C-alpha cells in the first residue's frame, strides 16, 4: 500500500482544508527491482481499473521506492521517492 498525507492548504471537491491524503494498494508480480507500468495493478476498492505507463523501482538496500507512473497520459499523484520499513 502506498499512502501520502498532505498538510498545508489542500483543495478538496467542496472546500479548502489543512489536511488531505491518498491511499492506493497495488499488486506487483514477483520480487523484482523494477516493475513496468503495465505490470502494476491497482487493487484499491474505490478506484476503477486503469493501466499505467512508467515504472515503480525498489532499492531494497536503501529501503526506497521510486514511483514514476502516468495514468491516462497525466503524471500519477503519488509520483516521487518514498522510504519504507
């Protein structure tokens, strides 16, 4: 699961708030260092089935994940570098 909490001025569908967030759950086949966008399966219950372009890269020695995905030709909202435990 990949989560992002955003603090500051966050624009929502109806109002402005000081906190927002995203949660996505992906299924990734096997134990790889790099998953192509077409291998990434979004299994989050609230999202429609979409295909991705780009990649998700794991650097296990540094416990880092780099997300570089496009969805429908636009950058994915959780693109960036993340640490995991």
